[in-house]
């Protein structure tokens, strides 16, 4: 497979991953709706940078290292789950508070190592910037402000479930 075809295939996979709902989508959406468009765009930039960093670490083989150090992998998994549970708890607890003021196997060419994280940054950052702009518009903000408590509680349950899943998977792997 030609390297450019590989990069565009990776771009497609990254785009599908970015647009699928998950904790990042939830965080950017809630930030854009509840705080401001500017805060939502900052969250989108953070998602893009974080995803690019994770992508770069994966390319550098950190996943392979963690696979060899199984205990460390389990610790990271449990800590990630605990962090999601913490976010869920904060979201649930704050749901009743007043809303803030709305204001490929084979040889990989060297150029692909920086190209893939940059692609990830572009895909994640641009998708979440779109989400932040769309969700910080007046219509979604009105809907959110009317149903804020219920939306935040559902979002807290989803994050908590994801966190608990990671914790239990980590505990099961450790046993």
C-alpha cells in the first residue's frame, strides 16, 4: 500500500473515531453549552492536542512497553477509570447547582511519524471545534438550560459507567 493511501485510510479511521460519541464529545459539548463558545473551542483544542500526544506515544511504542509491563498497564487503566468516575461524580453533584452565566505492518516512512499525530490533531481539533461552535449557538443553549439537571445526571451516569468498566477490567486483569 502506498504511504499516502495509508495516511488517508488512517485519516478516515481517525475521523470515525472522533465523531463517535464518547467522554470527549460529552466534555466539549457541555463546556460549549454551559460555559461559552470560547471555552468550548479551548476544550476542542485540548482534545486535539491530547489525541495527537496519545497518537505520538503509540507510534513511539509506549503501548508495546505497557503490554510488557502488565502491572503498569493495569494501574493506568484503573487510574483512568477512577478519573472518569471522579468526573462523573462532579457532573452529577453539580447538576442541581445554578447554571453559570451564559456568555501498517512493514516499513513506515519517517515522514509518517509526525504526519499521523498532526493528522490526529487536525481531525480531533476540527471536529470538536465544530461541536463547540454548533452547541454554543442560542438554540442548543436554551435547550440545555431547560434540561440541564437531567442532561448532567445522564452524562454523569455514562461517565461513571465507563470509569467503573475500566476499574473492573483492570481489577479482573490484576487477579
